[in-house]
C-alpha cells in the first residue's frame, strides 16, 4: 500500500480520536479534518494504483 495513504489514514484516526476531547463548539474541526484525510488517503491510493 502507498505510504502516503497510510500516513493520511493515521492522521484521520488521530483526528477521530481527539474528537471527544475537543470543546463542543470546536468539535467540527477534527471531524472535518478526519474526513479530509480519509479523502486524501483514497485519492493517494488511487494515484499509486494508477501509476503501477
């Protein structure tokens, strides 16, 4: 698997884990970041797959 995709999945997991620790008014920030990192991981995986 692509190392960039693994990094983005790890970053998404980290953001997901800090959601409960975030203040309620700012909870949307790690949620949006986690979703963004999942999309980036998928795009990176598709890029690596198409280059093979």
